[in-house]
């Protein structure tokens, strides 16, 4: 007997919208049909005038816990995600302490399991811990990285020889390495040229397109020579798009997988937004010129860029209200990612089918979450669903956001927010949060080896001195 039936829906299934109904039982989709006879069902949702899409998978968030919970924590971050139609996230490792050891990984998993209202995976970090990557993989790491090739938040920059060593290990594990592509030598050279310039745009000049392009080119060279799979985070330049396109569409089918993501702030914001945002617009990689945005959109549409991920990196507004060099880098974005992209679909910047590919299907496939039945509306898959009314365009404002950051770089822009978000058949958002802390489920990576439960210790009577 179904727990839930969604009626009168336009369901995104097999790459197209279909007039259909969905039956859900025990958190799984059990039937997709034109009409499902309603008999003995607990709940019926009438989805008239709404699209039913797969729940969004955001493979790049920083929920700041442990160590920086004044910026965000697993509960507030997951609530922001749910309100934005995101039903699964992968959290990156630059917390305090960074997720570099099995102990740190286990601690973060326990915290997330006690607070998150949505399902989650955890990436493990790479720095001086290369001999321990295997144990992190067995502990359930989804992937490794961000691996920082240039200085960024968290002091986790690695040298190229360390990157190559890490790629050898992850290749042998069958794991994916996620690369933050900014070349440190280039950052240092250009940083000297802009030193002392307090104009916010000087920050973009200090981290030029060239830095990203060099880092991407070096990593591609290493990946090809070592036959290691790599994923580039937040690609932002025309040069990087060109390099990745050349690798992906070459003639050698034996090449390792090279995949890439783009972040909304490199699709919807440019250096022209500095006068409005000031230091709030500081991020790594930085805001680019408008012509770079068009190349990123082109790469998104032609398949060069595989994923959209938020790179949700919240900081308090007070922290950002300083000079451009002292302000921390990063912006919140997990709640606004889908709303912005739905408006982009309405404006014909990309087709709806492509949006679902890059926000649902591809993240699940590339990061192994399809093994957990995530990313698509299929019989037997988790009922992770987003219901949206595409005619309901609203203005993005900070007072509607759920992140602890308390601000958004997209203030005043248009978005289409979910009417409902459903996670494993449970309604978790319909203009308010309905989920309890800790309902989120850990989604271990492909190397996970489940630990056997420990044998109970013998129970001894202190009086009788007998163990039973």
C-alpha cells in the first residue's frame, strides 16, 4: 500500500516531462503511471500546475561544522538546502579540524548524522596524509578533495608532487579526486602586482584566468600520465573550458575521466557586481569578466561542464565587512542554486533536460550516489523530489534565507523556489521546515567497508566476581 501518491503532475522521467502520477512506499518510488487508482493511501499531494523534478544533489558544500558553527552548522545548512530543493549534499573537508584523518572523518559523520535533515556524503581532504587515504576511503569518503593547488580558505594548499602522489593512490583505490584549480606560483606573482590596492576588483586581478588555466593544464597532464580520474571544482574561465573540452572530446577512448563543475556565482555574477557587493563578492576563484561567464554557459550546454554545484561557503556579514584582502573568501548559495537555474531555463539559457542532467543525474553518476538510488525519478529509486511552479517567480532576499550567513550575493535577483521538497518520501519543506534533526542518512562512497559491531564486553558482578 503506498504511503503517498502525487497526482496531476508533470513528471520529469526518461529525459522528458510526462503527465503522470507517482506512488511512493517506504521512501521509494513504486509506480509511475498516467493514472494510479487511489486505494488505501495515507497521503495524496495534488501537484496541479507544478513540475515534479528529481531532488537536487549538491556535490560541493561547506557546512562549517566542526569548528566554525557561528557561520553555519549541519542543521542550518541542511535546512537551507531543503528550502532550495536540494535533497543530498557532499560536504568538503576544510573544516576545523580538516577532514584529513579517520578520527576527524568519523567525528564529522557523527555530527552530520545527528543534525542534518537531508542525506549526505563526506569528502576527505588531501595534504600530508597520503598514506592514510586508503583508510578514509574504507570509512566511506565519497571522493577526495577539494585538493587545493593554490592558497584558499583553510591552509590546505599542496605541492604538485603531493598531488601526483595523491592521484596515484586515488587511482588505485578507484576513487575520484576533486581539484581546486588555481596555480600558487601565479597567485603569488599577480598578488605582488595588486598589493595595497583596496579596490575590490583588485582581488580578481590578483587571481587571473591564467592561474586557473595553468592549474587545469598541469592537472590534466598529471591525470593523463597517471591514468587517474579527476573532477574540477568551480570552473570559471574560457581558457579552462577550452582545455577540458579538448580532453573530453579527443579521440582516445582510453583516457581517464575528466569531469568539471560550475558554480552559480560564476554563471550569474561578474566583476561588474563589485560596486554592489563590495567585499561580499570575494570568492575563490574570483568574480570574472562577463565574457568568461558566456564561455562557462557554453561549456554547460555543450557537455564540457558536467555539474552545477553551489560551493556554498558561508561567512558572517561582519567578517566580510572589512578590506578586500582581509575578508574571507566565499559566498552562501545552496538555497538559491535551483531557483536561479529555473529562471535561467525560463530565459532559454539552457534546456530543462540539461538542467536536470547537471543538477541531479550527473552528480549522482559521477560521485557514486546512483548506487544509493539517487538522482532520477525511476521505479525503485529514493523518492527525492522537488515540486515547483515555474510561473511563480519571486525576488531573492536575505530575510527568506535559512543559512546562518544572513545575506546572499543574489539579493534582488529573480528565483523560482520550490513549493515542496520531499526526501525519501517525507515532506521536509513546504514553505516551512517539517523535518527533525538527524533524519538525514549517510551516503558512503564506493570504498566503504562496514565495520562489524563490537562484541559486548563481559558483564561482571563486583560482588560475585563472576563474569556472565
